């Protein structure tokens, strides 16, 4: 790389605010990609191709570090298999299936509920108590989730008229939150080394998931537009966002860096309206405000949430 280009890249890589804002934007764009994939590539094909390509990129860049850290990593392999399965493969499978029966707006706002589920998961699994203010935040966020699930009409819940896609997104968020809780006990290796191993596990686990689509006769390999969607998902939310997020943590610490993840539902909502032309209803505004208010109340300073992949 030429000297001017190298200097420009160095300056870019030293700007944490820009890196973290782009991380949230790329994650928000994943909800748009999920909707654009409909009719262009089947959900399990997206999951399979995503993790095959991401793992190839990660191994190419960080494989030598994985080999050096392998004696420590292999001791934690069973836990990492569980984490890669639920946090990467299962979460994304449900995510892309949900995109077929709900809007990108709903998906983005529901992703904002993850900090609430992380708090609840930490309470149940790690016995970490929830402070009174955090409990209020959980209730406020849950109200926002209910607003989305009921489309602003609580009578729908009494009649069990919840959109299947919204229900799948809630389950996906719970799975990813469990993954985030388990991250607290991950092996003491660099974040990108750990993610490299998880991406390889996710690629392997996605094979039987893809086989299920073959058996069902519903698999669809990407059309030209589908390949563009897969390329975006691979390069931006799955690869660059992970690197930018880790770099942001290095520069300003996990507490401050984690706050930027709260921008994901905002970016998702804006992109859904601007790029997909989805209608923005009053209940969307109410739900978004409630989710963000709940996050603000319950935000922990101890560390950053796991990046939304």
C-alpha cells in the first residue's frame, strides 16, 4: 500500500467513534439483507454460505493465531461448540426465517431487546443480581417488545395473534442472549481468535441445517441478486463489523464501545423505511422509544454486549 493510502487507513483505524458507528450500521443492514434475500436465496443456504465464507476469511487472517492458541482453545471446545451452534448458526437460521413473515422494522426493534434478555440470563445462569434500576429497564424494554408483538393492540396477545416472524425473532434474541451470557466465561484469547474458531464451528453446524432444506425440497441457491445479499452479509456485518467492534473496544474500552450497539435498532428502522419503503406506524415509534429507554436504564458498565452477528 502506498504511503498516503497507508496513512489514511491508519487514521481511519484510529477513530473509534467512526468504527463503532459503522459497526452498528452494518449490523442494522443485516435486517435489510434478510428481507432482500426473500425469493433470491433460501434461509438455510444463506446461513451455510455466510459461515463458510466468513470462516474462510477469518482463518486466512487469524489462522496462525488460532494454531498458537489451540492448546488453550481445545480445553474449551465443548462450550465453544454450544456457543457457535446457538449464537451463530441457530440465531441466524431463525433470523432469516423470521424475515419471511415480519418486517425489517420489527426485526430491528426486537433486536434491541437483547440487553434485557442478557440481564435475565445472567441472573438465571450466573446468579448475577439485577439492580432495581435494571429491573425497571427490563420491564420498560419488555413493554416495547409486547408493543411490537401485538402491533400496538394488546388485545391481540389475549387472542394469541402474534406474528410468527416476531415470535421467531424473540426466540432468536433469547438464544443470542444466552450466547452473550456464556461469553463471560470464554477462554482468555484475543477476541478475533475466539471468533475465528466459532465461525468454523458455525460453518460445520450449518451443514445439517442446509441438508434439512434439501430434504424438504426448499433449498434455493442464490440468484445474482442473492449472491450480492450473501456478499454483503459476509463482508460487512460478519467480518468488518467484528473487526471494527474489537478495535473500538481496544481504543475506548468495552463499556463505552458497548453503548454503540444500542444504535442497531435505530439504524435498522431508518434503513427499513428508506431502502424498503416499509411503513412506520405509531406503535413502531412507541416500541422503539420504550426499548431504547429500557436499555438506557439497564445498561451495565461492566462490559460491552456481544456484537450482534
